[in-house]
């Protein structure tokens, strides 16, 4: 089981995501990190474990209210040894883009419509797909959920209502994806609370998980991650 820490950026600071209600997200202030500065938060996560991958959601970009491109570029430059998975909503492939090599785009279904999903082919599978759900409803382009020819190897199953909820991951949904598509690597997102949740995910065939709240609250500890 590999843990990938999550950073949600909104209006220049790291916020506490909860159940997809983005308009109510507040700046991070936790036992792990009192500061909502992204560099302080990354430092706090690295104090827990020497993570080699992080997930960053640019909530302003996802909701069409600006972006954090400059800040994210600074992060990529300052931590060249870490791979950052970047979700910033709709992203059109730009062959000429000069980005640091330690980034992978995350393309979230909620930001795509059927009319434009053919653009995803330009990435030649060099991206992570996020299949987004809210209250069991699939968000975004229906074809992204029904047509695996659009899928790369790594796919996040994002259950927004479970994010920050302390309700546990959606094990049934995750296990069903693993059963139907055994050649894909599915990544859990939403609701992971503790070591036991990680054990159950591993048994279901999920070997990576996006985690924020459980790291901030220290219900997943350094020794747990080392054991995984």
C-alpha cells in the first residue's frame, strides 16, 4: 500500500477538503501543520514520511476561478525529487509546454464532456485519470466511465462525499472496479481513516490511496506507512 498525500489549494493556501463542498473549505490548521502555506504543509508531510509522490488539486482552476500555476511551478522546482500529480480541471494537451519533469497531469472526469474527451488521446496515456463521484453519481463525461479505451494504467476513484468525512472508503465500488478491470491500477480517494482502512483496501486489490485528513490527524502514522 502506497500513501500519496493530498494538498488542496484554494485562493493561495492549503485548505481542508470536506465532502466536496468546496465553497466552505477553510485553511488548514491541524496538529500536523498549523500553517496553510503549501511549503509548510509539504514539509510537515515529509516529516511524517519521505513521500516520493504528492497529489495537488488546484480548486480555483477546477472551478474556473483562476489558477495557481505560478505557485505550483515553484513547488515543482523546489522539490525536484518528488513527483506531483496535478489536477487543475480541464487540461488541453500542450506539446510545447515547458513544465518540470516531475509532474503528471490528473484529468478529472468532472471537468470533461463527451464532446471533448477525444482530446485525452493526445496525452498518449501519460496521465492519471480521476473518475469522480458524488453521492454515487458519476460526474462529467459518461463515456469516460463506460469506455475503457480512454483509460490510462492509473485511475483514481474519487468519492467526493467521503472526502474528510471519517466514513471510510467506498470499498464496494473500489473492489468492483478491481474485479471488472484487473489490468488497471485503481487508486482510492475519499474517506481513508486509518491503518485498518488501508489493510482492507489492499485486500480488495487497491494498492495506492490519496490521503489528507488521516495524516493531519495522525490516525495514519509514520510507522504505519513504513509497515505498508
